[in-house]
C-alpha cells in the first residue's frame, strides 16, 4: 500500500484499486480532500464538484455544521444499537414528521442507505397486503430504487437485474404514463412505488398529474402510495420533499442521500395510520444511531435556518438559464438543484470526461444527459465557474468528431 504521506501515481492507485476492490466501475480520480463545492485529487488538482457525491453533499464538503455535529456527537455517544433510544434519534424523527407533514400518527424508521429504506418500504407493502390479500408491487420503467434484492426487483433495468434472477415475485413495471397507471392499479396491487423525478434515468420528471392520479387510484383500490425521495428529498428540488409540489400526501416515503449530507443515513417515513410494523418484523443494528441522526438534525436545521431551500430554487433557475444556448445543449429537466441537461448527441460520457480534465465534476446517467446536483450552498462564484468550465467542455466535444466519442453506456455511472 502507498503510505498516506506519499502521493501515489495514477498508475499506482489504479493498480491498488483493481487489485483490492471489487471491479464495479467508477473511480474517475483519487480524491483526498474537499472544502465547500471543491474537491482535490492526490496530485493537488482542484475540481468544482457539481455531482455532490450523487446528490448527497447538500452542504458541500467539510461544512462547519457537519464537522461540528460529527465531532461533538462522536465524542459524546456514537452507537448503542436498536435496544436503546437516544435524543438525536427522537429529535430527527419528530423533525422529519413535521417537515413531511406525516401527521400525529406518522412514524419514522431509520436505516443506513436508500436501498435499505426501500427494503423497509417493500416490507411495509407486504404487511399491508397481508390485510387486503394484495401481493403486487408496481414500479415504473426507468426507475432506480437500489441494488439490494428487493429494491433491485423494483429497478427494471436488464443490466442490473438479469444477472441476479430470480427476483422478487409479483412485481409489475409500467411505463410512466397516466394510461398505464389507470390500467394497472386494481385490488390486487399492494403498493405503487414511484420517484417524483427519476434521477438515474436522466432526471426525468413524472408526467403532469401522475402523482395526483396515482394518489386517487391507490386510495380507491386500497393500495399504498410510496414515494422514493432518496434523491429528490430534503430540499434537493427547492421543496422539502418533491411530493409537496403536487399537493398530495403519500402513505410512505423513503429518504437517504442528502439527509445527513454525507453521513450514511436512510429513513422510511409513514404518513397517517400506515405504520404496520410491530416488534420482531424489522430492525437494523446501525439504523438510527445517535451519530448519524445527530448529523441529520444538524444538516436539516442548517437548511432551515439558513434559508437554503430558497437558494436551491434560485440557483437552480440561474443554472438552467446559464446552460441554455451552450453548444450541444437541447434543454434542461428537473427541479431546484437536481438538473438534467439534455444533449443533441449521445456524447454525455465524453462531455463528462472533458469537464473533468478541465476541473469540473458532473455525471452522465445516460448517453444523452448530463446530471448536476451541486451543494445547496452554491453562490454566484460557483455558478460562474461551472458555466465557464462546462461551456468549454461542451465546445471541445462539439468540435471533435462526435462519432468517435459516442458514449459506451456501460452503466458504470450509477450507484
Ligand atoms: C440512490 C438511490 C437509491 C439507492 O440508495 P443507496 O443509498 O445507494 O442504497 C434509491 N432510490 C433512489 C431514487 C436513488 O436515487
């Protein structure tokens, strides 16, 4: 191994990575430090980070609020297991219920990741189905709900699913259209699981009225409406939760990614009387530990106290305007600071690489879409730096032979 004091060459760290880590793609650079919206690699090269750890680093890197919460809680009480309650856990549960409007009877389960939050949602669907006789779980084509066997079963992408069959039975995938929705929701459906905006699919919003109609139909047929807000939640879209934009109330919501701004934490929030769990049916050793939940409290308090939701909305609008008209750009999708920039050719991977060579981190969830998910704290300086670097990367790719730079679409971009 390379001693920490020495700077490993690219060849060295890539050799170590392929020797010691499972080969699952990624590893675009060896990053060693971060501050605000910038990260540095082992050679001292500075990058503007507009991926934010895949929509995780809501406060950027090394934010004093984050550092202080981790340090103080680590020194006080880090972990006690689910045999005990702790003040940070109780505080975060109450805070999430309030922000989500989960109601007096709403409940929170803490997990460690988005996949685990969704596994909990799937088990909730089973508990619900036991009472109604319904077993089917419906998810949407293009969805990403995670990589564990249950959440993978709701993620209908052949490259992800096929090596791992058999998957969960009685899972049905529909196109995200109102017609398909009308057809699929009947009394055999235990739950419909949807992302308000499909991040991994290239930041694709649901069609207008989809969530509202989904709410009506699931209620009519006694099915649960479960929103996966792992990527869209806790302020990413400029609202606390993206479902709130639609004026509906779901039965459950999964969260992770930005909730503790880089500390691993996931959650399932149930609304109204929909918590059907009882002792013995579910739990997690790490889930809801005081360290993770203290960080979650500090992060959400900072978002609230510093008015960051307004900044997310304003900076999102500013960025959308800044990229309109740049070479290769055909449009933007998404909300707040979850933005998909659509390109005129399947060159997203080439644009991502050109951006990285210039010191800008963005991501290419599909061949024709660049996704950005910067920190909620960005200001004019970050927007200007992004615009200059991104414009240069686009110009470089536009000037080169597009056919030689067609993205491979090998699926290495997704978590
Ligand atoms: C990232 C993501 C997940 C999976 O979260 P992990 O923490 O990687 O398990 C699930 N759903 C959505 C919408 C996501 O964006």
